[in-house]
C-alpha cells in the first residue's frame, strides 16, 4: 500500500509556497507565492478570514498580504472541518483570480445583437437603472414570475432574496439537475434524507470505501480527499468501479474496469450476493428497513454470472468485492458520488447504491454515514415574500414531482415557448454560472437565451455566458468582499466568515451591494433594510452567540452538537422521513409516482461503429472552466488531453501527443484541437477528457483555444424521468485530423 504522502499532499505550509502533489497525474509543482512576489521577510502579519470560492467545498482560510498591502497568499484555517487547515492546489491558487488582468472591470451594456460581444461601458447607476426599468416592464406585461434566477455560488443568496421579494420563486442552481440531484432524490426515497454537501460520508473511520465512478483525488473536494488518504493509512480498502484507471483506482484493492453504462447490473448483482449469502446486517435490516422480501425476490435472477454478460466483470471479482464490503460492514461506504447525471437512469443507480448501504447497515454508523448538524443563521428580518402565481414547476404539471429543487435546465426549456409550457420566462438573472458550458445541449440553451427580453449576467470573468448577456455586472472576487456566513453541515456545527482582504479592484462590486441597489430601484428596499453589510452580519452572528468582531479574529467558530447523535445508538428506535417511517428498500414514493420501486438494469445505446463513448471528469488543479485562465493554475495544467486506448490509437494511427479534433454523433466537431494521450488507463470503448477547457471567449488571454470543450460535444441529453436530471454520458465521439471547413477557412 502506498503511503499517504504518495497519495496526495494538501498542505498548509506557511510562507514561501506550497508543495502540491496528485500522484498518478504527475501534478508536482511548486506554487510559489502569489503575485506580486513577496519574500518571507516582507510578510504583513495581519490576516483576514475567508472561505474559498474556487469550488463549492467552501474551505475556510486566511488571506495574508505582503508589506505593500497586496494580497499574497491564502492558507487553510486549522479550526475548519472542511479543510483541516490545508487548502487544495486550486484554493492555494485563489489569488490568481484576484490578479487576473482579464477580469470584468466595469458594467457593460450590449450594443449589438446577442452573442456578438459588442458592449459599451456603463456606470453602475446607468446599468442598474437599465435593469430595473426592463424588469419592471417585463413584470407589468407578463408578471414577476417570468423572471428567473440561475445561480451558483455565494452571492446567489442576495439575488435570491431580491427575486423572492419581487414575486418569483424560480431560482435554480446547476448543481442540482446537472450534478447531484438524482442522488439527493434517491437518498430521500431510501432514508428520508439527502446526502448534502459536504457529503455525510464518514470516510475518516471507514474500513472499506467503494467508489462508483467518483474519482476522489482528481475530484479534489478537500476534506474528503484528506479523509480518504487517512483511511488508506489506517488500512481501509478501496474498491473502485471505473472504466478508467483513475487515481482512486490506483489506490484500490479491487479495481473493477466496468463497461460504461452498466453499473446498475453490477450493483444489483452485489445486492444479490449479499442477500443470498446472508452477508447483510440482519438486525439492522429487520429493525429499520421496509421491503426486504420484495427486494430479495426482485434480485433472484441478478446473479454475478448475469452481470458478467453485461458489465464484462468476472463473477469471481463481483463476489470477492462483495465479501470485502460485507467484512467491513457497518464501517463501509458505497460512496453516493456527486456528479451523478450519467445515463438518465441515475436516480435508480443512486437508489441501488443507497440500498446496498442499507443492507450493510452503514447509514448512521461509524465509518459509514454520520448524522450531520448545522448552525441555522437567521435571516435579517424582512416583510413576508409575496406568493408567486406560478413557478417553473407549472411548466411540468405531471413531471418531476420528486425533484426537491428547481431544475436549471427546466427553466431553460420552459423559456422556449411551446404550447405545453405554462410558465415562459422572459428575463434571467445569471449569477456565477457559465450556463453555455454547464447545461448540456448548448444549442437549446442559446435558443432559450434568444427568447429572453433581458439577460443580466453577474460574473468576475468574461466567459461564454457574458458574451450573450444584455447587461454584464462585474463582481469583485471572493477575496475582496463580505459574503453570506458559511453555515454548512458537518460532524460539528460550525460557521465561517468571508471578509474583504482588499478593496475591490477596478469598478467591481459585491453581489450584496448589487442586489440591494436593485431592490431600492424596484421599490423593495424593505427587504434589504440594513445600512451596511457589517451591520447585518453582526446582527446575524449575535443571534447565534458570536459577533462580527469575533469572527474577524477567528474566521471559523465550531459549536458543540445539540445531541450525542452522530451515529445511531445501539438498538435505538428510529423513525425515518419516508412514507413507511422505515428505510425503504422498496420505495413506496417511487411506486406511487408510477416508477419502478426497485432498480432495474436497462441497456443503453452502444457507440456506433468507429465511435467511442465520451467520458469526462475533473483534474486536481482546476475547477470546471473557472480556473483555466488563472495564471497560477494554468501552469499546473494548461490544456486537457483526450485519453485514448493504445489499441484504438493504433487503429487510427494516432500518436501520443498529436493534436486531433473530436467529432460527436451529431456531426459536431470540437472548435479546437485536443492533444491525444495514448494510455492503457482507459478502456478501448471510451475516450476521456477533463471538463472546463476549450474556452471560446477571446478575452480570456490564457485560456482561449486551449484544449477542447466536452460541453460542445454533449448534444444528446437523456432526461432522468424521475427528477429531470440531464444525463450527459450518452454521447459518442470519433477522431478527425483537421478542423471543420469553415473554421479552417477563417
Ligand atoms: N479538482 C476538482 N475537483 C472537483 C471539481 C472540479 O471542478 N475540480 N468539481 C466538484 C464537483 S461540483 C463535483 S459534482 C465532483 C464530481 O466528481 P465525481 O462525483 O467524482 O465525478 P463523476 O463525474 O461522477 O465521476 C467521474 C469518474 O466517473 C468515471 N466514469 C465514467 N463513466 C462511468 C461509468 O459508466 N461507470 C462508472 N462506474 N464510472 C464511470 C470516469 O472515468 C471518472 O473517473 O467533483 C468535485 N470536485
Ligand atoms: N459538459 C459538462 N457540463 C457540466 C459538468 C461537466 O463535467 N461537463 N459538470 C456539472 C457540474 S457537476 C456542475 S456542479 C456544474 C457547475 O457549473 P458552473 O458553476 O456554471 O461552473 P463554472 O464553469 O465554473 O462557471 C462558474 C462561473 O462563475 C464565475 N465566477 C467565479 N467566481 C465568481 C464569483 O465570485 N462571483 C460571480 N458572480 N461569478 C463567479 C466564473 O467566471 C464562471 O463563469 O456544471 C455541470 N455541467
Ligand atoms: S477544495 Fe480547494 S478549491 Fe475547493 S474550497 Fe477547498 S481549497 Fe478551495
Ligand atoms: Mo457538481
């Protein structure tokens, strides 16, 4: 077994720099101090607290400045459960976002047709007046419900307050229908509760971690990766199911190189073995679950031999890995994954994973899933919100009744007028989400945008989405602003403060300021009745026994748990928030909605001849497309590559390192070439690439044209009938050796 140091070092080293390693990908790099360069001797010892916005793990840290008062580096806060005092490579590179000279610098108003990227600079006064007038007009004509908010990131809370005050409840984040939605629904159906973020997985104390796709180590969610490497050090075994030899696979006792799109067959065969061999937790199943007999009958034909024919995994490997889990139970985790929108039957795949956890008794047990707790921060008092006449859901009267959150793609689709859509949107406020690259089927997203009377985009960088905006509002970076208090769940309830380490550069402003200014212009000032953000935060913090002054000093405050209920107590009687009050192996809610109450395997489309399944994922040093232009992180990885199996590369005559173009089943060719990485680490039937490259906005001087975009190639979307998740892995690519003619000519 490899040591922890071999696995990954997420380090909170002091001055001078940070060693980053993500073994397996060869990302070894010394991130020197952030620009402007500062030496250890010239450190200003004052530090201000923040939490990181480079991804959504929200690690809390400290920002240090150099003696000229310039932001120098960000390191983890030792008190923080998300980071344990150590930032990941991306978080350490955060100052690169602040110093990026390509940032949006002033409000912009579009002067030509959409997509042409011709804007004029405007004052804040003018831009905000313009938006308020437009939105008022749209509300008068179509109702306030026709404005939607699409948001990902901290400032969304303020725009959410604005929108609800205005009379619309259509507020969506792409982290639901494009990410973790199916798993949340599946866990609700099974345990009556979702998984949440950070995930409630007790990886620290697990004896067996089963990763279905989840590529921890490349998926660099900080505390989780640290816990995984600690668990490995303590002897935990890892089982990875992945068609690609991921970093996690390289640390695994069992790697199951599954044929893509067949996971449900494997999961059902595992369930079969665990039930038939009587390896399940009998007491737990008896006491807490509903539907065991139906499940047992349901899986009888789903033998490892049956699954072998589907998954290409040897029956013996299926049995041995099932035994490994059973031996570790209840300290075993079938990891629920996070980006689970794969093939359209994703809620059911997530259900199969949840059922396995239930059979092994890991929910509510040490080394399985813990019961998280949070501090609830009260909202600043405001009048009640008006009740909207309709919402996005009215566009889908008989669908997605089990979706608990709004679907970003649902809003997008409902914006395109068709007879069946009862809530057409006329205005979008888009905050911190690059929808063009984020929602699959870009053509459709653009069609929806063309239907809008107004699209306001709040961003820090000129991205694909800002090019389509009517008004662009430049937000200052997370290092230059106060924000909502982080109150996410964890083993212990805790809060974290973000405050500005420096004045906003250029003519940029924080989201809370923009939302309040817009509220004033829309006659909604009473929903933002605080005078200063400091006044509001101090009031909120005092309600939970802290203060702004205290949080400015300590950054993170951890509280004791209310009850000793991190895990179930022995023989404890439990009631779960499901229809039966039990953990539902047989889902009564799914049955009531007309869906299969227990998961079934159904075959998915195979690649046509000469095509390969398009597979994509994360790189340790980047977050989606938001870091590609970051001067510090670009050095760690400047472009993505297309992983191609040597057998396939040989057939096509593709050399390692050669630039090629990918073209999908619908004839869409990547705008830019991508370098081939010929490697045994990918199955012959798939091609793998990291998401977030191939930027098309020329204003991104470092990222423009570097690598290819998976989003462009994801034109076919399979909707999860249960909750509307947009599955992205049913696309196929082939290889081309020149750009499309029109691009070649230009
Ligand atoms: N560094 C970094 N870390 C991140 C992020 C980031 O941008 N950068 N983003 C964060 C976010 S928001 C999310 S949602 C998570 C996503 O991270 P995960 O939830 O871990 O991602 P997935 O897309 O589920 O998994 C990708 C893996 O699935 C494998 N795979 C592809 N097809 C199949 C299949 O049919 N079966 C199986 N078993 N495996 C398959 C791929 O080879 C790849 O290794 O990462 C988070 N962490
Ligand atoms: N093809 C494809 N599509 C995917 C995925 C994939 O792997 N492949 N992953 C899916 C997943 S798991 C998720 S969670 C979503 C993520 O989807 P998004 O959150 O849309 O991801 P990003 O591309 O990082 O876009 C974030 C935008 O916010 C901006 N931004 C960064 N910081 C700030 C800030 O402080 N304030 C403001 N106002 N803006 C800021 C960035 O410049 C960028 O334009 O994408 C989903 N879509
Ligand atoms: S995991 Fe890394 S990028 Fe994400 S919040 Fe933590 S330090 Fe920032
Ligand atoms: Mo995500």
